[in-house]
């Protein structure tokens, strides 16, 4: 999996050189912050579109697609969050 992570970091930063540990740490921190912001914006957008749908008594594709994308994100990040929580509790 490390090769895949390196490939993705190189693709995101548009470079082909190897990164040292400090650069990887900084990139991972920035990517984690971007993920958290994206996650919150997605949740707030779903809430906004749900309120609009409730007002108009309809269900739009915006709400459905955003909800499905949030389910997809939650499904793929849950194992890593659980393992991280176990790591924190174990090393406390």
C-alpha cells in the first residue's frame, strides 16, 4: 500500500520525485485537513438541500447523490478510524 500512497501523493503534488518523511508528514496533515473540511461541507450541504426539499415537498437528485457520496465516504473511512481509535486507546 505504500507504493500506492506514494503514487497518489506524487499525483496530487504533480511531482515525480520521492518525498522524505517530513514532506510526507506535512502533506498527510494537509490532506487530512482538506478531508475534514470536505466532509463538513458535504454534511452541511446535505442538510441545506434536505431543508429545501422538505419545504418544497420533493426529493431532488442533489440530495440523493450527496447522501450516497457521504455513505461511500463513511464506508471507506470507518476501518481506518476504528484502527486509529484502537491505537490511541492502546498507547494511552
